[in-house]
C-alpha cells in the first residue's frame, strides 16, 4: 500500500481548481482501493472507479466535477465544521460513457461517521460522496475505509439521475384527493365564466362554491371591520412568526451538524432577541382572539340573539379543521415528492412526515400541545385557542349577566396565572427565555411542560383580551378626550414595555443564574405584552393613533388579514421544504434570517392563497348554506362575517 501511495504522489497533477494536497490525498485512497483485489468492491464499481481515477489524472472536466461535488476531507487539517454537503446537482449532472456503459454521478449522504485523523484522535462528521452509480452503498463504505473514515452508507440516502421517483398508495391517494379539489375548482370556475358570458342567473348556486373568481372577490370586497387596526396587527404578527420559524426550523434541521459551534453563532446579541422572542406574536393572537370573541358576542347579545352552544362549537371546528386536514393530507402523501436529494427527503421525514403519519388524529382533536412528537408541531397554538374557546361560554355568559363579578373573577385568574408561572419557574429554576433553557435538555423539557405549552399557562393574554373586548363594547359610543401630552405618554409607555419584553430577555441570556429575574419574567412578560398591545388598540380605536392607526388600517392589511389563518398553518411546511432543499454550511445570524424571510413569506403567501381560495372560503360557504335553514343563524353569521377580523372566531346562534 505504501508503494501505491508513493506512485500516486509522484504523478504530474495539474488541477487549477483543486487543492493539490487534497487531490493527491484523494487519488492515494482511490488508487489503493482499486488495486486491492482482496476488498469487497464489486467488479462493475471497480471498473468505473478506475475510469474515474484515470479521468482525474487526465484532468478531464467530468471527473473534476465529480470530485468537486463530494465532501472535501483532507487528513492534515482540522475541520472547522463537522459537515460538508457537497453539491447534489453537480454530482447527478455528471454523465459519461465508460466501458460500454453509462457512467453517471451518484450522490450519497452519510451522517455521524467516524474520521480517524492523523493526530490519533477521532471526529464525528457528516459527509457527501459523489462516485459512479455502479457503486453500491456497500462499495462506498468499503472505499471510504481507504480514506481513514468509518462510514456506513445506505441506499435510501443516495440519489442519481437514473433513480426514478416511486409512487406508492399514499402518493396516489394524495394525487386523487387534490385532483378532486382541482376538478371542483375547474368546474365551478367554468360555470361562473359561462354565467358571465351568457348573462344567465345561476340555476344551481352551489356549483359556484369553488369558483376562484367569486372567492377572490369575496376576499377583496371585505371592508376593514369595526376595529380596522387589528388587520395590521394580525398580519404583522404572522409575519413575525414566519421570521421566528425560519431560524427555529434552520436550527432544528441542522442541530445534529451545527453542534455547540453554530448554535451560539449570532444568538447572544441584543438584535437577535427580536428573532428569539418571536413567540410573543402568539400572545398577540391570543389577545386578539379574546377581544373579538368578547366584543362580537356582547354585540350580538345586545341585539337579542340567542346562544346555542352546540352550533357555537361546531362552527368553530369547521372553521379551523378543514384547512388543517388538507395540509396534513399533503404532508403524509405528497410532501416527500417535493424533496431534492436524500438529505432533503430524510429531513422532511424525520421532522414532519413521520409525526403526521402516526399522530395526525391528535391535531384533529386539537390536543397537540400536550403530546410529544405532534404532527405540525407549530399548531400547538391552535390547540390552545380551541381549548380556551371551549371554556369561553363561561366568561361570555358571565360578562353579559354579571359584568362586575365576571371582571373580578377574570382578574383573579390573571393573578393566579402569574403566581403559577413564577412558582414553576422558581421551583424548576427555568430561564425566562426559551433560548436560555436550550442549553440543558432537562430544562427545555420542563420549560415546555410547565410554561410554554399548557393552555392554562398561556391564558393570560386571552383573559386580558376578554376584558378588553368587554370594555370596547361597553364604551363603543363613548368619546374620550385626552390631551396630547397624555396621548404621547400612553404611546411612550406602551412602546417602552413592548421593547422591554422583546429585548429584555437579553440580560437573562447573558446572566442566566438570576433566579428571581427569570421567574418574574416568565410570570409578567406575557401579561405586560398583552396590556401594552391593548393600550395601542385603545389608542387607535379612539383616534389617538395618528399615522400608526392609518398604517395598521391600510387596505393592504385588510386584504392580507383574510389569509392569516392559512398563512399560519402552511408556512411551517413551506419553510421546511425550503430549508431541506438547500443543504449548505450556513452560519446562522439575524441578517441572514431577515434576508431569507422574504422568500419564506412569498412562497407561504402563494400557498395560503391557494388554500384560502380552494378550501377555506368554499368550506365556509358550504357551512353557511347548510345553516341557512336554521332560522336566524344566517343573519348572525352574516353579521359576523362583515367583520373580517372575526373570521377565526365566528359566533353562531
């Protein structure tokens, strides 16, 4: 073996695009493997490897491309990062006739392999191989032993241009499911066009349910509602969530490769707190849910509308479940077909597809915030929203009959919520931020279990929203007169508190051992955030918002607010697809996340539009059509639907 290595090193290698040391090193191992007839490399693979070796020695372009597409593994230098994904597209693009057969590049990925380096120490690394397609995964594992690397390749993590996508029962079911929806849209839209061309009245109005033309008009024709500033708040909140999920998904996908090095990169600076505290947008949604639920219920009650709790619950389920069902069907049937390469496929399976295939029913029962390995884990918020919605009649009926008593009880519950959060944080010594708990596996489990996921611990903004909605309804016809200094003070205090909650967690990351500060932050951050947003809403409603109110109430936000629910449900899947399709060695940072956000938002918005037009709006039309024969329900639903911001919490009789 030493002689063969020496002979290769003496070769005249002239590669302008390659590191000469790496080139010689790679040829040493390749030459040794092809000359050793005692190994288990197959005959076809050996012939292709010899042709590949000769191509490298002859400085041929196709061979250089194949070498460049694989991981670079020099033995004489320490790896700065323990992974290198190479280039899938460059590898599978290699094609050449050799030995009367077609030699094409085969990209294979191996994770957590053992590299025995020359300093008598081992390193766990991840690598990509680009070698001829005639080589099996077993051949590759044998070959890499000659590079001092103990790697186990499997065919499931390999790809070449000769491998065709295999469609199974699940994929055909998914194609059929979405084919039916597409057919309904085509028929309905075609019928609508026919009516417009002929000028006829529809004999079968139900055939227009899936008409894209009418559904688009339904979105664009919505007015700004009774509280127009909420449109902007909702849209900005969902945009913040998308930005937050980009950095969370990126870290989740690459955590096994990043390790301690990249996890810390860009995270412990003040600017990054805007990303790390993106979950506060969820508290904004809970606040808005409480406000609109209380406000709309009391408004309808004042008009003498009756309250039927069964329809109240059914309507809510039909409002949320269909879109979620369609997304889950896509995930378990067709999501894998969006992958590009073995790394992408394994990532989607590991983080989304497997969980949805096994635990889809938990999401449809809206209990995913209490179970591990939830399908579409980001929908834990929907579970909390539904669970609070279930108990909402207690507060709604109490506020309408005994407002003072109900207000007192709600305030007492807010105090209990803060005390419970402080107690759990103190006992389990939890950091006030999720990032601060990530460094300790047990801490992050306890943080999720006692602080982050339980509905009773996230209820404070919702309870505040219930009280704010009640106040807004009772003061609907009251005109407040505040001097400019008072208005300025109100805005300064609100913005200061919002900024403190958004960036205040930085000190908790820098000095994580302050037990009292962490406990107080967990107890008071979310209520303080909700109160500050409520003060801003109060200022906007009463014409103290100025340019801020005009911005939040703009027509653009009114339109986009119709898409916030579908945006929230689908953005997580879109981000995973985009992240998994770009396996590159990136260093995480705030500016990188902001740059990538706009692509995430654009693709998520496109998917949300398709979901809204093809699923959400048609289901609401069908549900309203079925309920038409229930008397005054139609008038109630119509009144609620006149307020776009209430689309997630419609009240039924």
